[in-house]
């Protein structure tokens, strides 16, 4: 028993580090860059204005923590409650560090990629011009989810059936708040806001308002809403399957479909921004972006 404090400290410390990477806000900031200039001389619109309240780092995975709880974080402080033995404590401590080292860099890169894409999109980049960056973001988020799924499976393998059932119950009791529908796109609205809700505050001409409203009704909502709803449903299904013991390999088709749905939703959003930018005079578009990215 003399060694118990040492092992408890190892597990607690490791899971605290992993928990920061998995379930709390980002551990490392993203370096800023100067605002690029557009060919017409206008300054690019910076997505940094929308970063006053950063999403938690865990939100940059393909699957939201509300639908797939981070078991490594839930383990923190549960050594006695779960009755973990010495072998379990040391094994899980090592696993926590391994998960942190695999997951945190991908999440940080995904966050930086989102900020970069958002800045470029608001400045006028098209979906085609952003394709490679979207590919990279999609890959990072899927890889992060696969690390998370693998970690859940390995944690389950280290616990007895009763311990795992208790851990799962505790994890589900402390799920993150349900994401808003728009957060099921590949790009979080914290970085790339939806512009349409702010058009009414812009003082745009009746012609422009009607044109944008028609575009939203005919091109955006009918295509965007079903994809976001399907992504939400699929995330929930994947989350349940992971907690039941399914592997990332077994869930590869569902993960692929989820990534595609989120990518399609993001592209609809990006095309909407491009349409708004093309419709409005430059000074009105600049004011619209300022309204959409302002923080109360």
C-alpha cells in the first residue's frame, strides 16, 4: 500500500494533462499573421475578430464531446470510486499521456486550419481555392476522432465490466452541452459566422435584401438543414457504438459519411458567403462582416 499515493498521483496527473487536451479549452494559442491584401487593394477580413471566445479544443474533433464523452477525462479523480488496482492505474496513466500526445497536435492544427480557412473565405476565397485546406481540415478532424475512439476502446479493455459500466454512466451524466445545429458543419461558426442573419441590420437596398433572402430560401436552407440534421444523428449513433465497444475500423463507413456531410455543409456555407460578397457593395459587405464577427 505504500506505493498507492505514487500511482494515484501518476494517474491523476496524466489524466489531468489528457483532460486539458481532450475536454478543456486549448493549451496552446495559434500565432497570428498579418492581414493579407486583396488584388483590389482591400484588406482581407480577419477571422481573429471571432476568436475572443475560443471553442474548447475538444470541439475540433469530428465528433462533439456531447455525443461521445471523453472517457480519459471522466477517469480523472475516479481511482477510488472505480476501485482501480495498481496495474490499471499505471496502464491508464500511460494511455492518458499517449492519447494526449496523439490528439492534442491534431486538434490544435485543426483549430489553426479553421481560422485560416475562415479568414480566406471572408476575404473572397472560393470553395475551389480552399479545397486543399478543407481536405486537410477534414483529415485532421477524422484522425482526432479515430484517436478518441481507439482510446475509449483501450480504456474499456483495462476495466472490468462493472468498472466500465460505472465509468460510462459517469461520463454520460457529465456530457457537454448539446451543440447548436450550425456546429455540425466542418467549420465552426465561432470562426466562420453565418452572414444572412445580419443583413437586416445592414441597411441594404430592398433589391439586395430580396435577392439574398431568395438565395437563402432556395439555395441554402433546403440543402444545409438536412445535412446538419443527418450529421447530428450520425454522431449520436457513432457515440453509442463507440461506448458499446465498436472500433474506428468497424465504424469507418459511418465516419466517412459523417466527414462528408460536414464538408458539404461547410461548402454550402462558404458558397453563401461568396454570394453575399458578390451581391453587396464592398463597403456594405465590410460592415456586414464587422457585424457578424463582433463580440458583445
